[in-house]
């Protein structure tokens, strides 16, 4: 059962599904582009991995053709029962290769072949038209997504919002199934250990006065809304200078790095905002925080709010994508508008002023995730799709 994806994206859920499938006795192969920690984690569990050097994030016609032929040969040679595709690029190439492999299988059955056709599953973790693009790009992306859904037997949408956005396209509704991401509590370090890893030899500088620690885990890209978070922090510091807090950003480098550094300097926030950079197994460091903030402009269904909830953190997040399907505003967290630094400042001020409320919101979210957004639900529903004819 190959599970095809691009490395460094959607790794948490696919790692879980591949591991669960292998533990259930299935023969699993995970195909991805590039290298990364996913390969190591899977190989430690004796799961076969294949890295495709030509599988790149951006469009490259020559590389994409090579990747397509590689997948087609793999599907014909390995004879999988199911292929589960993740990411837009792998979804498009893999579903087309899967259909062509099925054409060959059906042709050979006419002359006595006994191969079973491949069942093709695609997971839509979000739609690229939600990013800032011109109309022509959005139209092309919409056609590409529609073709991927038509070529797949079933498409998993990770939230109702994700499903509803694409269901307006013709002949798609009956192919869509909502399966929420699931996340169980994982490795969590003590608060002291987590802060040692985050701050290193700068720990005394940042934590001497025992500030309230607000944190996020996000790549430094425009879609993550970090510039609005920085402006919100600056606004709060100006309005409430007596409040003792810092904001920690853990995440991969990205296109917004220079702008983020400029805003930190412009608003004299060098002693308030700490850019921690990438940290391995960042979710294990969430115990270093008192409040978790996710200021994204666009999301589908982010794992990170499940991880924050699993350690009992109160979460402030923008009401985008599937986030409102996890967080009920002022019941299990605080929802804010995207691109609104004022709302970020007000939400943080509220939680700073109300420590009992912080604890209550964190506990309610923790219980909600445990009951409704766990790995068992996710894998059972996914494996049920594998078995359908």
C-alpha cells in the first residue's frame, strides 16, 4: 500500500497512518520527494521508503514528467491494492499514474490476468487557490484540483470547510469524505528542559523576570500571519507596558524573515520577540509556553492546534479553514479575525489578565481533542476507505 507524498509536508498524519497500517500487518511503502526526518522515522519502524529526487514543490515540467513515469513504473511493478496521495503535486501525478496503471491492469485481465485494480485515495490538506494569487492562477489551480479529484476514487477533506470549498466544482460531492486529522499526546518535555532547548545560552536573558511566554510554531511565510502577530505584540506592549510577556516563534525559515526582523526592530521589540528557528520535534517543546497563538491567514486543519491542546495550552487562533471546527470561541479557545493585529492584542491581554480562564480553556480543549480528534478515529475512517470497492 504505497502512501505517496512530498517530504516535509503533512508528515505527522501520514507518518501515523503509515505506521498504523504497518502495525496492522499491511505491506506499506512511503514515496516522497527530497529528504527529511520523515524518512528516518519510518525506517526506524522498518517501513520501506522511496525518495524521488525529481519530486519538487514548484512546477518543473521535465522533473514532473520524470516523477510521473517513476510512479507509473512503481505502481505497475509493485502491484499495490491502494495508493494514498498527499500534496497537490503528488495528488495530480499519482492519480494520473494510478489510472493509467489501472488501464493496463484491466487490459491484462481480458487475456487472463488476475491483478486487482488499484484504489486511489487523495487527501486534500487545503486548496492552493486560498493563497494570494491572480485570477488566472486560481483558475488553473482549480482545474488541476478538479482533475485530481476526478482521477481519484475518493478524496479526503481534512475539514468541512475544506470539503465545502471544493464541492462547488461539478461532479465532486460524491467523491468527498471529511476525515479530521487526529493527534494523540506525544513526547512532552518538562517546562525547564523545553526552555533550555529553545533559548540555549540566552535563557537567562529572556527568562530572568519570569515573563508569560506566548508561543507559536510556524514557518516564516506570509500565509502564517506572523507580521500581524508582531504588530499585535507591539500594540499590546505600547498600551499595557506593565505586562511582562515575550513571544517565541519556532519554525522553518521562509520568505517573511526579513520583514519580520524589520518589524521587530521598527517597533523596538528585540527584547520581546524571540526567533528560535527550526527545532526538531517542536511539539515536544510546547510545555515552554503559557499561551499558544496561531495567527494564520489561511489554513486547512493545522495539527499544531491539536498538539497545543494536548498539553493543555489555551489557544488563540484565527477563524480560518477548519480551525472553528476544533475551537468554539470562548468555550475551548479564542477565535479572532485574520489580518487583525488589534484582535490579537486584545485576546492576549484577556488571557494575561485571567489566569484561571487560561487554565479552563486549555483543559476544555484538551478534553475535546482527546474525544474527537484522536488518531484512532482518523486511522479507522481512513482504513475504511481503503476497503471500499
